[in-house]
C-alpha cells in the first residue's frame, strides 16, 4: 500500500517545521507589494517587489535575517493562512487549507524546485521593479492582476 504524502494527511497545524517550510513553492508572489482599498478591503497586487527580493531569481536574498531589514515581512502561520486575503490561489498553504492537492509543478510533487518557474507560476521572468526605486505614492501605477491568474489552466 502506498503511503500518502504528508500534505494529504496532515493539517497545517499538525505539520512539523520542515514540512511547513517545504509547502512554500518559491513562487515569490507574496513578496510583491499589495494595496488595500480602505473602504472595500479589496487587495490588489503590484509589480513592485520587496527590497530583498532578487528580481531575476525571485528569491529572498536574506531569508534567515529578513525581518531585520523588512520588519513587515509576514511570518506565515496556520492562522495567518485563514486571515490573509492576498495569498494567491496557487499558494501551497492556501491549497492545503482548502483541502486541495498541490499542482504538478510544486517541488514536493515534481521533485524539482524549478518546475514552479517553468510552469510560469512564479514571479521569475516577470517585469517587476524594486520598491527602493518607486515612490510609495506611485505604487498604484504598478497594479497587476497576473498573480491572481498564474494558476489558471494549470
Ligand atoms: S505565495 Fe505561498 S507558496 Fe508562494 S512564495 Fe508566498 S508563501 Fe510561498
Ligand atoms: S523579506 Fe524576503 S521573504 Fe519577506 S517579502 Fe521580502 S523578499 Fe519576500
């Protein structure tokens, strides 16, 4: 009998730290700045990336110490997955929370951390600009909808 993988049998709360970290697919979409409408609460993505995000690899350049540079960087928790409205539909944490399976391109399924990029799910290869190069007043000029749509047809 084949044993089911951990993300199919454990809740987010039951995962150990290694399993939890591995659920991240490395898409980098959560490292893009978001804007929230004060009245409606609607959230939109921008193509303005966090100062620590490498624009080419789309990886965090100082993940271990990131909160010293970017204190607002979210430390995702199971509760946060329920409360954060902007986790993209493809996010591994959101998928598991919604009792859905991981896609073929997730490294836990494919065995290859590059497949999230090959499948066009990640921010890699997208036109982004570093937040240090854009006045925060101008972020609304960089609103994009592709982070919500990358998984369509996946
Ligand atoms: S959106 Fe989810 S899967 Fe993608 S980098 Fe962020 S936490 Fe990881
Ligand atoms: S500090 Fe790193 S993990 Fe946090 S938003 Fe910036 S690039 Fe992403």
